[in-house]
């Protein structure tokens, strides 16, 4: 069975009008694809416009500072993707004369560009016959063909990649890939797929055998690590203190207040040597903010401390006035906390 004709017919009726679909410019397509790996179209649109306005060409992105790039990315998560975009832009500017490549093997050699993104750019920008394979595609193929091989197993990945490539319409790879993406996002959704009015209803094995809530199958459950953060939100009149996260960990390159990462009670925190040595006035202790990442659950609390004089403990930190604060990229967790503070952190 080949699904491409039915899929392309469905697409004619259901196509989403998206700004990055109106172009064959590889740079613009690349920006949209990386943003869309982070978020849904509705939220991604605003980021796409902000990003391409700030960096209309790959040279503009290459010349930006990492902090500027992270600041625009703020709120999307997976900050390594933004750092990789910056690195890729610099490579393209230096080694490719500022012309963003659109051939599959070259794309795959660039930081942060995997098989999915390379296939999307190569097919959309130069109509090269590469099928995109992501979670949407796994789901659609597993359901229509009734495949119960786990999608995260080596055998499963090979099988689904091969099947996706076989299904690809070689004469219209860009349209086929866009159709597949839209079909997975609109019709064959993870929960409650619209099977009743689906053009594949008669062939779809998952639907016919009542397995739409079972397929696709994943074998591994990812363990989630629990972490406990106490942030010391220190203020000295109109100045606060931030440090940049430089270690290989979440939020690398972003800024944050002084951090004590220990599972302490409120009393233990107040007796902590760092808090005692700061000799400040505790103004407020926040409730717990739960922040869920793909492999970690963070429970964070913020202690607002007012200082009246400088302190040696703050020497390694950057002193920032409240008017400059918005220039420093921070995690969504800190953004959420700031939203509860008036007027600013
Ligand atoms: S019938 Fe249902 S499960 Fe099958 S492809 Fe259509 S929407 Fe997906």
C-alpha cells in the first residue's frame, strides 16, 4: 500500500498556511524547523518573526553574541539548540560564503542538524527526495500499517525510516513532507485522532483493530531526575546579582541568581553558611515552583534578600541594574518567578 496519493489529496483540503512555507530560502526554513521542534505552531510563529526580524540573514545571526541569541530564544527551552544555531551560522558565514546549504549530506555535517531537519531543508529548499521522520511520522505510519515494533528501538528506527522513504512521493517531496507533518498535527493526533472522517479509515489497521491508543509503541521509559533549587534573589537598591551558567548542564549560557542546589528545608536554608555570610535582610521566601523538563523535575524556591552593603561572596557575580536586567537571558522558571514580582525581579 502507498499512502502518498490519499495524503496529498487530504493536504489540498487541509493545508496550513504558514509563513515559512512560502519560501525556498534554506536559512528561513532552517530557523522555522528548529523553532518548531521546540513548540507548537501558534507559539512558534511569534518566535519565528522575532528571530528573522532580528537576524534576517545567516550573517546577521553569525555576528550576534551568544547572549543576544539566547535572549531571543528565551522561553523555548533546549537552549543547546540555540547555541548550535549560532555555531552553524558562524560556520556557514565563514566556510560557505554566507550561503546556507540545502544539500542533505552537507546539512547533516552542521551542528544541531539531524536527519529530520536535513530532510526538511533539502526537500523544501531544493526538492531533494528525502522523507522527514519524526514523532508525527512514526505515529501515522505505525497506525496506518499496524506496526508494533517499538519506535525507539534500533530495529524500529530502521524499519520506520525505510517505510517513510518508500512512501515518499519522489516527484513532490516537499509537498509530501509538509502533508505528512500537517496530517500528524491535525488529523492523526497523539490523543483522540479524528478517525471517523479520516481518508485512511478503511485501510488503517490501528483504527480497524481498535489500537489507536496503543500505537505507536515505545519501549523505554525515561527516568526523571529530581532536583532542588534554592535561588538567592539578592538586591542592593536598584541592583541585583546574576551569574552565567557555564557548566555542561541545563540552561548553559543563561543567567540566574545565586544558587544553592540542595534538598533543604526552609529552616536549614536560613541556617546555610552562604545565607548567613550574606548578612542581608530576608524580604520574602517564595512558595515552591515546580518546573518539569524532559528528563528532570525541578522544585525551586526563591529567597529575596536585601543587602545594604557589598559582600565578598558576590565578587564572582555580575552586578546588574534593574534597567539592564531584560538584556540577560534567563530560564522559563526564573521568568515565571519574575512575573510574580513587582515591578521587576
Ligand atoms: S484512521 Fe485514525 S489512526 Fe488511522 S490514520 Fe486516520 S486518524 Fe490516524
